[in-house]
């Protein structure tokens, strides 16, 4: 362990915030998974496609996997991404799994994660916005129709194709779904699917993050080890197989899909207009359950409306993640779980 990371860990111990192998972030948000709330989650991702930041987001998600009931991991490109790329991340997780279990027995088994990894749509939807069901869209329907009383959060990191197909095939599941869609480029890759949902299903619970998500890597406190590249060098590199894979895919923070996870980690997801690590959104009047980027000038980071509702929490969510990655710190570290 480097001298600086050891110093940080010792400071955490001294101030009484070091617990179960991690230093808690100083968040002012009372709700969310880090506060003990538990959510059902499906991730739909174009991992392995044109941008490696989905690998980064998947690795981040897996280090927090003990806090969620993960019900599906769906490969839904455009591009070259396939379910095998989800398995690549799970392979790294499997190597680190024994160490993670020292901190929480709620980490899902690698076998469970492989069983719920499904292939979604390969091509964009045709003009109507839907076509044929896929393994991924059928899995969304099956999970949504379960007897579980809690809503099912679907975090969309790629095209929204499989969600549109699921809603078309089984409109009864809409009341069970909560969709957080990283839009922007992803929207352009299957505009028909997105427009189908927007125009024909205004009663679907949907956050469309078109620019807010960019607060993950643009703006905020990037001084010292909080810089996009410095943070990876100091707190991710060589931290288990997951840390090695993270740096191999991209050596600096981008992970633009991660705000969908941050939204559930800290803040009350019942109120998208409130504060969350993953952003704050505004209702537009398009149905009762549609929210998108806030346009307030003071919340704009450069050319990105709403981005400051994410990057204002940068220190909190990065320090929390740093403390979790210490679970995989290189051998010789003084970090150990409580007996």
C-alpha cells in the first residue's frame, strides 16, 4: 500500500469512520443503498461496444454489488458489445470474490451473475420502435412480473431497445419499472425505441439523463488525487483483478453511466427532483413520471445542463468508492476487515 493511501486509511480510523474495511463518505444524504436501503436492479449495457467506459461502470457497480438485489445484466449494444463482455467483468469479479466476502456475505456469487447475464437486442429497432423479443427483453418482463413488492430499477447504459420491446410486449409491467436512461449518444443509436416509449408510454417511470450524467467526469473537485487520472493511479490501479481491468480499459475516470448507480447509492429515488449523488432532475409535464436535465444556469457545467447536480458530490462518491476499493488493496496493506 502506498504511503499516501496508508495515511488516508489511518486518518479514517482515528476519526472513527473506518468500519467493515471502509471509510464512510461524509454525505449529507440520508437515503439510498449506502444508508441501508435495498433496491432490485437490472443493468442494460453496451459494454464491449465503442466506448470502454461501460467496463468502468460495471466494475464500479460490482464493488457495490452487496448493496443491491441484482436481477439482470443485459448486453444491449449498438456496436460490438455482447454478453461475453459482461462475463469478462464477472471473471475479474470472481478472482476478487473471496476477498470481498471478508467484508460482506451479501456479495452475489459469480455463478449467480453469470446466470442472469442475458443477450439483448443487437440491432436498433425499426421505425415503430419495437420488433421481435430478445432474451434480454423477455428477462425484463419475467423479473418485473415476479411477486417481489419493490419496484424494479432498470439502469440503461446503452440503447433503450430492450426496455421498449419489453414494454411493448407486456405493457402490464410498466407500473413495476423505474428506468434511468443515460441518453445523449445512446439515444441517437436507437431513436425509434426511445421515441416509442416517450410518445406512447408517458406513464412509464423514466429519468432521461441527456447531459446531467457528464458531471461524473466534468467539473467538481478534481484537485490532487481527485483528478480523473490521478484517482485511478492512486486508488484503483492494482486493486484486485477488478482494479487491473478498470485501468486496462481506460486509465482515467470517465464512466459516464455510473450516475445511474450513484442515484440509488445516495438520495431518495422516490423523488428524482431531490438531491442524489447521481443528479437531480426536473419534471417537464410530459406525463406524471418523466424527468430530465435541470436547465438552471447555475447547475450547468460548461455546456452541460444539470451536470453540477452530480459533480457537487464528487468528493463524497469518490471517497466512498476509494474506501470500497481498499477491500482489494495490494497485498501488504494494513487494511483488514473487522474480526
